[in-house]
């Protein structure tokens, strides 16, 4: 269930992950494992879309009989704008990472937040209720997880960003949770937190964030959405005694949520996470 399924597969429902770049994506391995575990006849492949050709790529998938697609950078906002129907969590995120094709209509969802929350609560066994949470970054990754985090009845949540304007825009969208939210620049962070989530892309370039060591409360969870290596954020958290986790569990859990949307079967994610760690 990798790129070799680019041609039609008899009796298989076809899905894909669309992005640019895309060759690094682990999604084909994850969905292949889900399909084997649950007995689902699907194929799943990587699709490289031109930066200016996302809409035509999706139209082509529909014409070729695909049933749905995952969407990764940099197309989640474009996917949102293409959809005829959006779930509440996709609307809250303003971005879509899971598309379902049905009767020439595009149905959009965002499973990132559900994946993050499930990884933290189910695999890491950490309670989110009544905790002090810091969300680093105010881009698409942060937008995708904000609403599901707020639904966990946190004590409070701070959105921090290099510039205050984007954090302020995120906060202003959350009318229902406005009083529960605070904003800050990285440089102005002073309080300590129980859970710190890095939703920035700084780890891709091995860039250290301009954050103080004082934000790491004793035995806090420092969670980086990046996976596969230790980022500067994770190294800083380790040095300050934090429990550190990468985003592999979130990756598998958000994929499981997409798989459930498409197939109405929920796979067991624990053995798949263990398999991915061993690759």
C-alpha cells in the first residue's frame, strides 16, 4: 500500500496523501498496517501536487475513482476552501487534513487535534483537565489542535508566537473560550506550565526557540509535533527535567481518525506506533 498502487487495484478502494514535498510521508505504511489489522481492502499512495496545482490534483483523484485523501503541507488551507461540507472541528481549525469524496462533493475534516489529545491522554497517560497549557506557534498546526485542547476543560491555555498579531487572531476566533485564553510572544513568557506543545516548524531547521527555561514546570510534559529526531525544543526540555514526547503518536492517531471516517472501523494504534518506532 505504497506508491506501487498508482495504477488501479482491482477490488480495492483507493486513498492517498497529497502534499509537496511528499516522499517523506509515513502515511502509506500506517494505513497499510491499519488495513491489514482490520481486514479492509484499500490501497494508499503518496501524491505530489504542484504548488499551484492542488485543485487539479484533487479533481484528478476524483476522476480516477479515489474515495478520499489526506492533505499535508502546504495544502490544508486550500483543502478547506475547496470543500462543500465541513465538520465543526474543520471549521474551528480553518484547515482540512482529511477529504472524503462522495457524489462529486468534497467533505472536509481535521483530525490533528483529536490525534494530539488521544496521544497525550491514552498513550502518555496524562490528564489534560485543569492543567496549565502552553501552545507554541500560531500557524496551521496550532489552529488545528486548539479547539480539541480547549474542549478538555483546561485551567487555562496560552498561545505564544514570535509576533503577537497571529496569536491575537487565533484568540479572537475563540469567542466561546475567550476568557480561558491568553496570548504572549515567546520572549515575554514568564509563567511555568504543566504541558507545553510545540506546534512551530522550528524543528525542521533545527532552530532553537527564544523561550526561557523557566516555562518548564517540574515534571511537565514537553510535546513536539515533529518526530524522528530530537529537536532543539526537546533538548531544552530534557535539560530542564521535563517528560519529553515527539509527535509520532499524534501522527498515527490522526491517521486512525481519518481511517475511521473513511471505513467506519477504528484500528488499534498501539502496535502501529510500536512498528513505526522500529522502522
